[in-house]
């Protein structure tokens, strides 16, 4: 059953702690993305990766870090430097071939992070 | 210039009615315009998408109308059903370096009354 899995679904942390959100895909997609969603707002891009061992900052990368050691996995770490970490975090992937029409991004079910 | 403006913020429609959501953009580098449907607590799912060389695309009850000169596009949901109640996001994609990036609108919460 192909798709994107994110774990856990809900995550609670104390302020000042780093936390890592998991994202795994078995779609054989090259590109992976992390978005943040806040109530009443659209999705905002945090980081993206086109290929293993390479990633780029999105619009709101401050306070976040990522790694891409395997094609299937793109974990996101929310560091203590992130001022407002409480949000719904969404991982997505796409085929990533810019010269083809495989533009569609497919999203995981999300992780709701609450920091108190 | 990267912004995508979406309206209305919320929409209430009677069952069987037509739901219309509008989006506008400024950056002419955008070349792909998808719509996503999101149910509470779930990730967005691609609903329908259009390229700027086409003025309309229809899939079942869902239609995108695209006006390139006005830099506007809209989603029409015909014969709206209570099961269509969800948040809808328009988006616009462009090539940035070697990557394709999506910029999302702020979302429209649609409620279809039975």
C-alpha cells in the first residue's frame, strides 16, 4: 500500500526541548517537503529536498532542521529556537522530475505538535 | 509576488447548490495550479489541477476556470453534497532553481447543509 506515513499523529513537548517528526514514503519519489499549517492559514514551506543528502530552506526555515540520508525518509527537527512551534506539520512528496509533468505533491496525514 | 489570495474564507451552501471559490495571483512565473481538499485532522488531497494554457478543466462535479489575463482561477463544485464539507486550498506552482515550489492560498472552509 503506497503512501506517506507521519508519526506520531499527536506530539506534546515542553518548551525548550527539541523534537523530531518522522516522515516516510514508499512512493519512490525523489522530492520531499515539510509544511507548517496554522489555523486559518494556508500551508507554508519549511524545507524541501530534491535528492538524498541535499535539502533547501523554504519560506519559514528558522528554528527547524532536516536531514535526508535515505530516499524514503525526511525527518524534521523542531528546535528550541522556533518561537511558535505549536502547529500541524505536513510532509509531502512528489516525483520531482522537473522536466516531466509529475508535479503533483502528495501529503501525509500530518503530526499535530503542541508545545507548552 | 509569491502570494496567492483566496476568497471567501468560509462558504455555506445548500445541498445541490453550486460552491464557488476564487483565487488570484501576481507572479506570472506560476505554471501549474492545483486545488486541494482537506478534512479535519487529515493531510490535503489533490482534487484537480490546471495548466495556464487551458481555460477550463472539469472532473466530475469539480471544475476549474482559469483566466490567464486576469491572473485568476476558481473552483466550482456543482451539485454540492454534505460530504464535500471540507477546507479547500488553491495553490500555484513555479520552478525555483531545480525545484518546483507550491504557494498556497489561505483556505476556504466549505459547509454544505443537508
